[in-house]
């Protein structure tokens, strides 16, 4: 009787284990929840006036008696986001910093919070290779940053320019796709160069350049501009993040000379980088011909 009962107990345990395994095998995988998100901001932390935009010299002396040989520099950013491969996903908006007062040539000015033109990007998708394989889309977030010098009026038609930027990004990037390998997988090493190609000759910059001449109402003095493009990449991805970091410095950033008008200013190049990556601060020069010369320092942080 003891043996019989033992066999029945073992049989019951075995049946229970079998049913448990069958249940586990039939369990539906958890649904894909999408990429993680993060908040980033870009701000101008300082400006150095190398050559005054307002200065007028004669025989080596400043003869500009209205305002003297000092500038009122400020930053105007046209912030933007776009998801590659998501039609009409581009956004664009204007952030204008307060102007500093009476900054003489040769002087470096540390910007106050109101002068930093802090441009924020909330809930940016930060993708991994697995996210891309699951169908997620790479999101870009950045600024077209203008180094400006204040006069009587602000650049009050910058919103019109932002609309043009949004349209160009929708055409050049939102309707595009990331490069792939022959097997259909994402070619991580080609992501940066493909983005640069999409904004360069024949891309977004060309679309912007052909429409800017019709923009009116822009005032103040422009010293120059640059494009800064951040890529939303998951910093915990041990494959994709290092590939992006190693390739951002291998491509030349395009430029755009905007004829006839001085505002919007010529695009004198720019930078492409991983949001949250090793490139978090930098200093660039702005020196549109005949319009002064500034160095501006930028910082990218989370918030």
C-alpha cells in the first residue's frame, strides 16, 4: 500500500510539472514597450566678442559714438526634433536668449540663465539596436543656433524660419530611413553619414536655402550660425552607442552660404553627436563676413 501510494504521488508530481512546462511554453511574450525616454537641454554658457559687430574704426580708433565699440550679444536658437522614417514627425520652435550689455572686443562674458537661450527637449526616444530591430525610430533633437547682436528690434520673424526648417526636415529625414545591411539589419556604422547626406547638398540645407530669401521682417545683426544635431541613442547599448561615438568625428558637417540676406545668417557648419554622450561642451566660432566675430560655448545636459 505504501508503494502504491508513492507511485501515485510521483505520477501526480510529474503531471503537475508537465502541465507547468506546457503553460510556460504557451505564455505570450510581454509586448514591446518602446525605447526609453530622456530629457535634454542645450544652452549657451558664454560668449567672447573677438571683433565687435557694432564697432566703426578710423585710424585705429573707435569712432562709433552711438553704443561705442561694444556689443549686446545674444543667442537665438531654432530648436527642432524629427524621427527618421516617421512622416510629418518634425517639430521646430524658437528660443531667444536675453542680450548681454556692453561687451567690449576681447572680453569673454559668462551668460546669466536668461542669456543662455536654454532649449529643452522632453521625452526624447533613446534607442538601442534592439529597439531599432523592434521597429522603433531614431529621434534627432538639436538647434540651428544663431549668434546675434541686438539693435532696436529683435529677430521677430524667426518663427517663419522655424516653419521652413520643419518642412525641410519632414522632407529630408522624416520621409527617409536608416541604412541597412544586405540581410536587412540596421547598418549602425552608416547612420551618421546617412544623416549628414540627408541634410547636405540636395537635402535639408538646400531646401532651407531656396526659401529663405522670401523671409521678411528679420532685424538685428547676425554674426553667424551653426547646426547642432543630437542623436537619441540609449547610453546603455554597448554596441550602438560606441559605434555612434566613434563615427561622429569622421564626417564633415556641411555648410550653407545664404546669398543676398545676412539674416538668417550663413550656416558655417555644425556638429553631430550622441545626446548624453562624451561630447557635452564645446566652443565654436561665428564670423559671417563683415558681421563681427564671436566665440560661443555650448553645453548639453539632462534635466
